[in-house]
């Protein structure tokens, strides 16, 4: 695994851990909806068969398209939550990579 892929994977894990620590039910629900929107876009962009390196490449482009996805979803707080939601979604999606190892 390249250093860039490993770095991205660590960012995803940190975001997911931060997401798990959210205790406010309303915020948890909103963030869950935002994550589902990002996951849907990842399925469209990356497909069902991918490597962690391919996913890390897409992560490098995600800040642009994720902003559009979240704003279309009507997520008013997306500027504050985009990084968290993006990372957590990539962490969850990474589990489907052909070379994923926990």
C-alpha cells in the first residue's frame, strides 16, 4: 500500500471514529443521511469492484463533488460536517475494496 493510500485510510478511520462519538440523536440522523448520499455517489463513481488505491484517488477529488451532493441533499450544515461525513463514508465504502484488510 502506498503512503498516500495509507494516509487516506487513516483519515477515513479518524472520521469514522469521530462519527461514532456523536451522541446527539438529531445530528446523528442528519449525518447518517449525508453519509448515505456520499455512499450513493461513491457507488456511482467507483462501482462495485475497486482497490483501496482507486478509492484513495477518488478521495482526492471528493471535496468538490461531495459539496454538490450534500448541498443538493439540502444539508444546511454541510460546510461544518463535510470532512467528517466524507471520511466516514469512505471508511465504510473501503470495506468493499478487493484488497481491504481490517
